[in-house]
């Protein structure tokens, strides 16, 4: 159970967007928000450069986070907001100070167009090493982006994300979750169903799958055999969702099983989502922990905030 939402703040536009998203999430969950600023000491040789002066960075840490906290309190009356500063290697400190009962929210730079997300070394490092959910928020993300367009505004008629296209008075866009019926852990579906229930939003469950290697090599598949594969995949997804539908009868569920690259399908689906939820299998590699290819691609290219839920 999440008891605190923790937002990393480093002065970048993406981290400011992360703080705002974290504040809305904390209020929705009725838990406190903790704004965490990590000061990484500048190497002595670099600290001599005027734009990297150690005193300037320390002044920023003392002055800006409390000011941001005051702004959040004005925007979210009644929300409990605290500010904490720490020193050390950012990914290690962020994970250590969040703990198992905290939801960590970080910023990701938005490059626009097909480039999408650029998670940055801190975000990817945290995702690779965390054992608890982390949410990545792009720069420029606002509350309006989470909601469906207001028809009176005449914006967003194609259903895609449009700056300022929604208001808090309109329903939330769907929550999207990527599912592999044979590999997705229950913790991923639990996070997605609960997120949809809190938002009173629909849940779009998306499975992307490829043909078996033999068929790819053969170069052709008979139409009847292809249809049978599609039916089998759809049935596997349906079976996976049966207990979750029973636990969350109030959540409207739309399931889709499509042939294609899962990361591409999820990135496209994120254009009309309030939140995208993906799983991340904790993998040990010869060079250390790493992020799997689907999670890596989705983190970089999704248009909506991405909740990464790690599992064994």
C-alpha cells in the first residue's frame, strides 16, 4: 500500500511537471507528498566553472524546493506537503528515501514528435534498480492532458492528446496497461486496475504479440491458421483478466490482442491515455541490472506518464 508519494525535483521543467503530477496523485490517494531534492557534489575541478559553482547549487536547494512546495499547497489545498534535501548519488538516494510504501515520481524530457520521451540516466538507472513502482512524467505534462477533451472547446476531436484539450471537469482518459498473458505479473494488473478505479476511468488492456519464429522464417501463414492464432491469443488474454474483472466490477475494461511490436502499440495507445502501465521484469545481467527492450522503448516514446511496475 502506498503511504507517501515522493517526487524528485532537480530544477528541470520535467521534474516540475513530475511534482505537479505527484501532487495530483497524492491527493487522489489521500496520502502526503514529499518533494525530494538530491544534491550531488560537483567534482572540485568542475566546480570552478561559474555556471557550476557549488554555492549556487546549494542556494538553489535551500530556496527553490520550499517555494515549489508553497505553490503546490496553493494548487492543492489540504494536501500535506513536505520538502527534504539529501546529498549523494541521485538514483541511490531517491530509491533509499522512497522505501517500499512510497510511490516515486520522476521527470523525463519530452523531445516531441516521434522522438517522444528521453528518460535520462537518473530515470533509467532508477527503473533498472527499483523493486517498487516508479512513474515517469514528461516535461509539459499538465492536468488537462489526463482528461478527455471538452466538446465545448472544439479541441482534440481526433481523440489524441492536445495541449489544454481537457479540464478537471471532464472524465479521465483511459488507463492503458500492457499485458503478456503468460508473463505479466499480477502486481502490474493490480496497479492498473486500481489506477483506473481511482480515476473512474476505463481500462484498456493491450497485448501485442508476434508470430512464432517458424512462421516468420517460412514467410507465409494460411489465413485459417492465422485466425486461429489470433483467437488463441485473445482467449489467453480473456482468461488472464477473469479474476481481475471480478475484483473490480466497477472498472470498464476494453481488451485488445493485436499482432505487432508491443512497444510500438503501447506508445501509440499512450496518445489517448491518462496513464500507461507496464511491467518490468527484474533482470540480472553480466554488466548489472538492466531494463528490458519493451520497457526501455516505451519509456522513451510514450506520450503519457508511464508507471513502471517491477516484478520477478
